[in-house]
C-alpha cells in the first residue's frame, strides 16, 4: 500500500449516526466528539481505512475486533496465512466487524491482512502470533496489566493544569510506552468507558445523570438501531478508539468489564441499587463489548456453560469469565465480579457459584507452573465504597475507614466468597500465590498475611493494583471518597508499595523458577508529558516459585 486514505474526523458520527448523532447529542459539540474519536497517528504502518484493531488469541484461535472510517459496502475478509475468514458485522451500519479464525497452529507467527468485498486492501498486513500449546514449556512469558483506561477526553495544558480524564492522546502515549517493553499479551482490567446513566450522590441520587440526559436513550428499545445505537457509539467510541487505535494489532489483549462498563457506578441509595444491573444497561455492556473489544476464547478446562458463555449470539465465546494460558508456564484466570453479583445477605456472591467452583478447581490443579487470579474487584485494599469485598466505610469524623459504622446494603456473603478464594490462592504449595487487580485507580503491592480468622503467614498472598491509565482528577479515591485505598480491617496487609494515585501500569515476567513484577508510574502533576517516553520501573520485586 502507498499513502493511506485520509480520515475525515466527522465520519465518526457520519454513516450510521450522521444527523441522527447530531440530534441525539445536540447539547455536546459534535466536532469535539468527532475529534476525540479520531484514532492516533500510526507509526511505520499504514492503517488505511482501519480505525481500531484489538485481537485475542489462544494456542489455536484468533478473535479480532475492528472498526473502519465508514460503513463497508460488503463483508471484508481477514486473511490469516493462507486462510480467509469472512467478517461478521457487529453493528447495523457496517462500520464494526469481527473475525474469528480457528484451527490454527500453536506458537506460530501468522501474517494477517484485511481486504474489502472488492478485494481492495483495507490496511497494510501485520504479524500476530498464537500462544504455545497447552503442554509446551516456554522459557518466558511477559504480561502487561493496567486498568481504568476509559473516560471522555479531558484537557491538559501542562504540569498542574488539567481537568477531567487524561486526554486520550496521553493515555495512548502511556500504552505505547508499555508496549515498548514488548509484552506477549495484555490485560485491560475494567472501566473502559465512563458514561454512568444515573447519579449516586447528592440531591439527585438515583436520577438520570447529565450523561444519561444527553444521550437520551430509549430504555424500552433495543440498543441497536435508530438513536440508541448512535448514542452508544458516540459515547463509547471516543473512549476506546483513540486510546488503542491499531497499536495492539500484534499484541493480544483481554478486556475485563467492571462497574462503569455496565454504564453505572457500583452505588446504592434508598432510591436505587445500580447492581444487579438493570436490563437496558446490561444490553449496553454487551453491545460495547460486541463492537469494540474481544470476548474470551474457549478453553477446554473452563466449563462452556458458565454464565454469559456460549450465548446464542456469541457462539462459543465467553463474555465475563476468561482464561489466558501460555503453554504450561502460566495461566491467568479473569473474572468479572459485577455481571453475576447477588444481594442475598450471608449467601450473596459477587461471582456465580459455578464460576467460583471453576476458579477453585483451576487453582487446585497442578498443570501450570504459575497461576494468577485477575478479578475486576481488587483484593487487599478498600476505598470504602459499596461494591467491595470488604465492609469498611469512611468515618467522616476521623477521615479513616472503619467497620464500626455499618455500610448500607453491603452483603456479608461477598466477604465469605473473598475468603474462600484467598484460601485457595494461598493453598498452592508449588506456586507463587498472586492476585493482580484493577479498579482502585492506584498502583500498589503488598502481601496478605491474614484474612479474618484465616492465617496466611505460611503462604502470604501477593496482591497487586496494576495501575490506572486514564483516571480523572476526581476519579482518585482520596478525592472522590475522601480516603485513599487502605487495607481493610479484615486483613493483615504488609504493603511494599502503599497505593499511589498516579497513572501507570505493571509488567509481569513469568519464568520457570520465579515471577518478576515491575511497576511504572507517571505523575501528571509533577512530570511533563515527554517523561512518559522514558519512564522506568520505580518498584521491582522477584517472587521465587516454591520447589
């Protein structure tokens, strides 16, 4: 290919949305939305008509989500090596497509290419490798972890002068720095979009938020088609497309959904409980995933009948519970704690009981050298909010978390499930007990020595907060809740990195005899943007594997 096609920034809301998008978002600057939705400039690769590419892989499959700069006239084709895969349209206009290749060879570097229905190349070819076979023994696996990359683009005029979420260009710059360390895969752990439809505090708690009013959703209609689809794309697209663009085209990435990805905050008042999530917001969460980022690929060791797995419109894919396995060196268990949450007092759970059984079974299995839990709700720390494992809440008089004050509508069963999972993780005799979480808008690391009456001194569990990418000024716990992330009373926690409210990420290297964790941070209030390009790990720890 030669010079790429020019991308008209207004085409984000053209095509399927067009004047409809302008009408739905009449109170928002149309040009600003379109500009925020523009993909980042690509280095040394011709993106052509492609706006974003996000792949998931296993040892034998590739699932690719893609969007284009306007509707395609017919189904495009993805070529994987010599095989051609016809795209499946994911929206009603033909701008969003997915490609699902099966029967691939493990540990093979494939050349991929995209062509339109007329055979014209849609972008330059690129490489993507499958993972090693389950029984293969790779010597090293490098994983990138991060969280909270979503949010409408904010402003930044220099050190100490910003508002809102980090501008999407800065988020993309942080991710490009992370990619410079050449991870084999990445996990984006929750909060990919922020467009909460109801307020959770103040005089209007339980009422439609400004975002809810602006998007003007018809809650009784389908998400797809007419004004709902235009509003969904206009709200979610600018939070994802310019953050990732095509930078991850050769780096497989798993996306876990959390509370905001269900278009609500995990909040409760006497007027409204945002979870279990209402039906329309559930459809929005499913639609956002369908358009923008890949579901989890099947795994022979993961039951096909888990909730939100193998649904009629997603085939053998799983929406909320996934496995990332790299030969017999490492397995990472990914689970969304919002989708199946229940409010049943001592019997309540965050994670459906069948999912919990799968997690416990995989944790007890011994067919991988390393096994990591990666839940969307963090272990080890609390910010006093409702939808946490822990009962701690902020005492406004002391400014500290306490259990002496009841946390309204919090469920005892959530903590019981927490302890069952922690006990299983600590019970691994030949592995490093490790949990890497997101959500809390901080970078942190520590070891859990006690959980309630359960002593973990013999096998402390290392807990990690992976680091946020796009958190807004008011998104950090110390600002919005009045207290930073703090170990709850239920735990004895040895903090090697007390939670830091900076933007950053974590890189984990898995080797046969150890796991090496490196944490990176960028301080938006004290460091220039240019410093992102050279940030190095501020904290490194080696966790030797037993035996």
